[in-house]
C-alpha cells in the first residue's frame, strides 16, 4: 500500500495551521516503500520549536498503516524524541489490545 505526498500533507492537518501562522513549510521529498522523507522549511529553519513540530508530525504519520518510517532530512527530530514517541505508541497499542494493558520496561 502506497501513500501520496498529498495524503501525507493532509494527515498533518492540525500542525499545518500552526506552520501556516509561522511561515513554516513541510516538504515531502519521498514516500517510497512507506518511508516518508520530509523537510521542515521556511519559518521552521532555526526555530526552537521545530523538534516539537517534527514530533507531532512523526506521531501523526506513524499511526498510518502505509507508513513504515518518517525521516526528517535536516535532523529536526532528535533520536530521544523518536524513541519517546515509539514507546508511547507501543503502550497505546498494548492498552487497546484484547490482552489488556501493557507496560513499557
């Protein structure tokens, strides 16, 4: 299952409103094999909130079945934030499964 750049941009919906207000731009560079390559440009360059913006985008996109990974080419998402989101999503999945709540160790 593939995903288009238009679908990616539509999925970041609420974040886009904030980006628009600050002249930020999400550029979709590639969507091959569900590996989404993005760049945060415009007002995002040099903005101290860019890692938080990237974290919100990563979280939104990783929920999509067609998305395997989200890569920010300019390093806007530090590894510790990526790990935090992945753990949060694992916990959410465990809590919503029929097996009952899970725990991150």
